[in-house]
C-alpha cells in the first residue's frame, strides 16, 4: 500500500495472457451491423432509439435529476432528437411525446410524457435515459449469442403526449 504503484492486481490481458486455444485475443464481429426488423406498418415513421446514462448515474443507481453532459436538469424523462427529425415529425423542442415500440406486435410497449430535447444526433436516431426507457424493450430483443439486451437499437414511433409534464 505504501509502495509506488500501489497493490498489484494481476489482470491476464494486461500481461498479454489469453485463455484461448491460440493464446491470442480473439474478436468476434457481428454478421451484420444492423439487424433487420419487422416494423409494424401501423407505427408510421420510426426512429432508432438508443438508451444512455447520465453523468450522475452508476448502472441503475440514479443520484440526481441533472445531466451536465447534455444540459438536462430536473427530469430524466427526455428524448434527445436531431433538429431535422423534430421538424419533420411535426414536433418542437420542449414538446412532450410518447414513445411506442415499433417491432413487437404481441404487446403495446409505450412510455409517456418524455420531453423532446434538441441534441446533436444522427438523423433517424433518438436517445433516452436508461432505465426510464426500459419498458420499451421486449425481453426477446437481445443479442443471439451474448443474450444481452439490445439497448442500443430499437425502432420506436413518437406521438404527441396527452401529458403536459413528466410524472
């Protein structure tokens, strides 16, 4: 503890030791970059939703309702959108919208009262905080091999909300 460098913690990868048959780091690439989805025709215009964490969050533990990285304060029910998408879909910055999953035909998955926030996002994409957007993701929507939930790509439709403020 009092020696320079602290207490050593052996990490095999740091020492270039890999527990693989060829003793090298092996990387697996996906068969395709984006999966093909059966989009619900009734969904209309869809955006690809990704979930993210705020600066005051560690995994699912939320320490506050501000995000200094993205200029958000007082709420986490926010959907970040590209300015052109906001206009194209007929919304304006500050509107409240509902997000609905566009790929699960068996059940309606919706979150309500999310405030539209203009942000530097690629066209056709939007983002919302995790875990607030979790109800949108079907349990079957996961990576086939790793079985991890696919929280970085989910087609959703947006509509004006009957909610005037986040609840």
